[in-house]
């Protein structure tokens, strides 16, 4: 059975630095980008630092997203703006319009649109060529913290919000097409469970959703049914929105793996079909919450709040 | 009015001293037309080139001159001596040249050289670098972007960047390969156009050539052939390779001997809808290529500049980080 | 795509667009339009030879073919995208046929120069990077092979046909027909070896092309005037010809495998009986072509007419513009029709508008057409045991799920090709524009 093997540590944890919330593998699988205050650090997958790009953000960065051609990086910041930086030539666009910190970003697979969501409860869709705002979707009543668009189908966009709702929008019109929510018995005593991340399956037919209590579910969003549930351990604090992703191994006969980070520095992997736990990585990330998981091919990159960033490879022993 | 001292008989006297001209340097007043010694008015003699309009103390007080003669409000205002702006070099008392702060090129250089000499050593490099900037527009923009002066080690970084080299190679290619090719094509087209004109001239303006086709003149006139409108008669003249097949005279003779739709590969139809505007198309294509070549050069220059800026920026950042790392205690 | 699964099926499955929804106010004068195979992009050929590609997501131009040189310099006559969306074929009045690789859209990948203006150019599906071109005042169409380093053009001329007319005149005993100039051509979608051409004297010629042999297998005279357009349905059994005699003729085309029996059966003729207008352009709907849409010539008509091909009846007039419309293209993925105006050169888009579904905002709501009197159902408030409910949820998690395989067709029956070409974003033009803005501030 295949497992994650540690390829290397891209960045060591450092004391008294700003919180790290994002590290992403590039679509071409060659690089990892992560945020360090207002800078973007790019490493190649061999573990060497390649370059540190400065952005003109005035507040720390909360998310970054590679353009599908791996040439640009969009960064979301607490200063309410999004900046698109070309890896070779520097800043291309500064997208201004949100009225609260920007929380997450997602490019469409064509790279012509960039979607951003924010604490201002809205989702904005930007034209990446001209840097202009195309439309604003306002359909949540709490901060929107995660958005996703299927790899081969940019006609829909899903969003997860602290209001506990998952919505599916039509990207072309901005209309809400579907709302998914957990049953009423899913409400905790303090109210609904906020959603922390949404992620489409590669074929765009299912949606993996993680809520702030650390539970993951796969939705058949067309029918509006939960088809899989994964529980590692309940997060009682509801403080950290830890990362997760699908890992699609090269062998097409195998079901994808659901990879999820926990509040105490573990990474848990399940078989998406059988729900069996296939691996539980402990002893890394020094009990710091694993804030982001990014998979591409057989590679996986994890980053914890303290800045430790590791690169893993899914391979047979 | 004060009484002037008696003049010596037969001699004209000047100045407040009322003495005759002894060859001393004098200046003429613009108000009373009297002349005054520099020395008597305590004006240093070296100012003599800087006088623009001089008024004597009396005119300035309104006793004589325009203010005393009266007139309207403006004329009665007390006149004042006007001076020219002096050269910026301290011991030069020549007036400045037009639109300059110096009397001439030499002093402009001298002034700046002195300024550079006075600057302390580290700043002098920056200054020199700025002064070497060949492009005026660019010089004026200095300070708007990241620093131009290269940080240490930037030469190696710039030389080692693949993208920079590629862009430079493309720019070089445009200048040394594409542009000459375009120029060559342009000359060839012009030469062929000339040949067609010559051939047509031999055929139709010589008198005997066009006779047998004279009845078609009207229809040929409407055809837009080359840039000249309403040419009475002309053959289409299109040839695939745009190379004159023979001398125009010879072509004319051959055509007259055996008129056909095509002679020596040259389309010889009078009304040729098929090749309509062939020369115009060729010209447009050349024009278009020239425009795109210009914009390509512009684009590559910009990309080179942006990439260089980006690399310098990264280098500065790295230097800054290294400096910080050095000062921090190692854990 | 997935958005269609979540929308009102009755709106989604409408078979033709209904309303003018978008106008592209282009800086240049558009002459012809064509959507990319997946409907992502719209290519516009302009009167000055420029070809501009619009992104349908943003409604803005994203690239201009040949912006580093080698573009056309006279009006574009014909544009065609390759099946995978990576290559574009353009033919223009500057005598060139050019092939563009959108990976490097700044200059033509290959080009071929004829000796007179181009009428049409079409990809030939039987051959990699091969195309069929019809040229001004030529008796035959040409096959251009762009897969070669130096592209070549060969006349598509049946082995039994005379190479030129003068030869035919001199040999009077050989009975030949003057078909006129070849003006239009289209390749049979199901039989890549069959080429159908239309001529200036009203003939349809059907050729069979093999590697070394061209055969004229069938001719058919549809009228005594020239063919302006010829289209064939995706299924290959319906053909329509727009000719200069103000008539669109719709044929049922049947043929057997060895092409010994070929027939053109006239199904319908579409004419404007009142104004006797000519038709500018025609286009079929997808699959078996249940609809035919046409634009009218003349300043008095500003609409597109849409007929049902099975009955020949006019079912829809697409309105909204106030000028004559020229070229038409129909994107079946997002169900929209594009057409360009003669005077302004603007491009108009008609599409289906699907109203927002407000009930989607709440998870358990359902929209009903009219009020339904509430009657409690037998089991509506029955207490389902906690256990039974849990069992139901557990069962849902037992069902096998497929997170890998892609959908092959969308709900409208169009093939979804995930490998459809994506035009690279031109960062250089962004930087150029930015520097231009900086300088002008």
C-alpha cells in the first residue's frame, strides 16, 4: 500500500513570526509558493529557494493561488486587496473592491477569471487580463472563507461560509444554483458549524467539504446528499481552519485519497471510497495546526501555522 | 532741478561728476540719455555685460527721465535698473545663454564638475551614474521607480538570467535580421512598381502602342491601379515573384507583337478583377510589418527593463535579508 | 456543464436562443465570426484584415492574431477553428490563407498565397492540418497541406474532368460541361473522404478524395445562379444551399457506402415572398439540424429568421438589432448565436436567458408554479426512529462513488472535451498596457 514519504522540509518553523496559512504547489508541479508576511517565497520541489517576490500589500497575506499556467500568483491580503504578481516581471494587477480582508482565491482553469471571497460576505469575479471586476455575488450572511471551481468546468463555483452554508453559483450569471447545509442536528449548541473549506473532485461531480469542527464530508451536490463522512477527531476549539485536499494518484484504477490536516499537527489520509484511514502522519509540524494541504499529482505540500512547510510524495514503500 | 557745474568751453560733460569723457567705462541711462561712469556709481566694472536697462540715480528718483516727463500712471512709476541673470559659475560675470543657467556649454560642464568634486565618495558613484543617463526623458523620471544604480553583484545576476538573454536576443534579431529583410523587400517592390510603370509608359504613352486597345480606355479608367488615379490605360502588371522579367521596352515590344492575357509571367490584362489592387495589398502588408516591427521593439525594450528592475529588486531584498541575518544572533 | 444540471431543465433544453443578450462594440469593423469548438472564444475577422479573439466569459478581446507581424491586410472572408480549438484557418481578400497556432498567436504558423482573393477555407477532417480553399475565378477548389514545411496547394479536380476550358473547346468530341467557378466547399462530417462543392452556375459537385485519386462521383444542378453558401448538418444528411436567386434550398442527402447511389432530395425552399430579399448567410443547429437560421440582405431587414427543418415553418425571428446582419455562427454549448452588423461592424449575441431560481438559496425549498392547497400526507409527521434515520444515512455512504471519470456529454448532447485548447494569457500585453497608462498619467 502506498503512503506519503517525506521528500524534504522546505521551510523550518521559526519563532515569533507571523502566522502561516497557505502554501501551494504550482499547477505544473515544479514549485511551491508560500506567504511570508507580505512576500511570496517560491521553492522548487527539489527544496531550494528560488526567489522571494515582494508584493505591495500593506497587511499579511491570507491565501495565494497560482494561475493555471504557473506564471502568475494571486495573493489575498488583510488589506482588502488582491494582487496578481507575474513570477518574472512583477506586479500585473491590483484588484480593489472588497471591503474587508480577502480570505481565499481561485483561478478558473482557463486562467481568464479569478474569484475572491472575503470577510465582507461577498464573492467577486475578476477579469485577469484587464484587472477589472466582472461581478459580485452576495449570498452569504457571514464571512466567506473558501471557494472552489472544478478543474474542467468553470461554469460553477462553490463557496463555504461561516454561516454554515455551502452554495453553488453559476459563474456566468452569478445566480445561486444550489444550497447545501447539514441537517439541523448538525447545529452545535452555539449555532451552526462554520464551513472552513470546499473542494471539488477532479471530475466536478462531488464536493469535499470541511467544517471548522474538523469533520469532512463528500457531497453529491446535484442530488444534495452526503455520500461520505470522515472524522479524525472533533476539534472543540473551532479556532483553526485546517487544510485538506484530494490526492489523485497516477494509477487511474485507484480511488483518490482524502488528505486532511488537524489542529494538533497531524495529517490524516483516508481512502475516499472505503473511508478507511490509510495513513496518519504524526511527529511533524510540532503540534502546530496544519493550515494548508495542497496536492498535485503524487506530491503533497503541508504548512503549519508556525511556518514549517513539508513536501511529501505518495509512493509505495 | 540742481544746478549743473559749468562745463569747460567746447567740451561735452557726462555723469554725476560732470567731467568730459576720459575713456573710462561708462553706461548710458535709458531715461535721460546721459552717460555715467561705473566708478562714480560704485558699480563693479565686471558687471558691465550684465546691464539690461540702466537708469541713473536721478531718473530713479523721478527728477529726470520718464517719471518726470509724466504721462499715464504706468509711465510715472519710478524706473529701476534691470540686470541680466549671471552665469551660475561663481567668478563668471557673463549673462546666461538663452534657456540656460550658464553663459555657455563650458561653464555648465565646469559647474557640474565642481559639484561632483565636492560630493563625498559614495554619493559620487550615484551621481556619476545619473549623469551618464543618455535619455533625457528617462533622466527626468529618475526616482519614480526602483533605484537604477546596480547593487553589488547585479552584473552577474543580470548576465545569468535566461529570460533577459532571450529577450535581448529577440531584440537583436529584430534589428539585425527582420528590419533589413523588410527594407530589402520594400526596395524590391518599389523597383518592380517602377518597372510596371515604365512598361506601361512604353505601351501607352508612346502613341502607337495603345491604338488597338483605345476603345477600352473608358473601362480601364475606373480601375484603381497603383496610387495614381485615372491613369488612362495600364496593364495589370502583376507577376508572382515581383521580379522584372526583362527590360520594359522589350516587354512592350513583345506584348505589342503578340497581345495575350499573360506575357512572360506578367498579367497583361487591361481590366483585371482577379489581381485587383495587387500593389496596394503589397504596400499595406509592408506598412503593417513595419508597424508591428516598431511595436515589437518597443515591447521588448519594455520587457527588458521590467525584468531588470525585478531582478535588481530581488537582489536588493536578498542583500537586505543577508544583512539582517548577519546582525541576528545564531540560535 | 454542471451548471446546466442544477437549472430548470425546461429552460436549459430550449433548442435555440431567444433574446439578444450582448453586443460587442468592436473597435474594428467585423466581417465574419466563428465560435471556438467549445464556445469559449469568438473569433472575429475584420475588414482591415485583423482577426480578434474575444473571450466569451469576460466579453472582452483577449488576443489579436499576428500582433507581432504577418497578419492579413485586407478583409477576412472566412475563419475556421480546428476541432481541438488550437488552430485557426483564415482566408482573406489579400490572397492569403493563413494557419494560426494559438499557442503562438502572434504570428501565422503557416501561410499560402494564391493569385487572387480567397472565398472560403475549411479544414479537411481526413487530413492533419489539411484544408480546402475556394479562390476567386478558379474552376476548382484547392487542397492546401499545412502539415508540410512549405505548404502546397493542389487543384481538386476529378480525373475525368478537363483541366481547363480552352482544352475542352478544342476537343469538341469530348463532351464536357461548364460548371462555372467553384465558390463554396464543405466536407462531409461523417465521411471525411467526401468533398462537396458549389459553383457559380448552380452545380453541386461531389468528390471522393483518396490519397492519390480525386474522383468526381456526382453532380447535381440546383439552380441557374451561383451558390453563396453551402452548409451541411453535423449528422451529414442534411444540406442547405443559399444561392443568388434569393432562395435557400434544403436537401436530404443520402448515399450508400460505395457512393454508387447518391441523391439530393429537395425538402424545402425558403424564400422571402414579399420583399424578395436575398439571404446573406445560413446556419444549421446541431446534430441532425432541426433548425435553420438565416440573415437577410438589404437595409430593410434587421433580423435573423429561424425555421424548423422538418416542417419548413418559420418558428422564430431573432430581433433586437437595427442594422443588416451578415455572418452567423451558432455555439451549441452555451446555446447562443452570434451575428455581425453590416454598418457598425458590431457583433450581436442571442442566447437563452435562464431566470434565477430563488428557492436555490434555501436548501429545502421548492418552487411551484401556482399555489397548491396543503394537505397533510399520511406519513408526513410520523416519527422515524433515530436508528432508521441513521441507517438511511449510513446506506447513502455505502453506495459506490466515482470521483474520477468525467462526463462525456453535456445535457444538450454536446461532447465535452476536457482537452480543449486554452489560449494563453498575454502577459506582455498587460505589461504594455500598464506602462502605457503610467506614461499617460
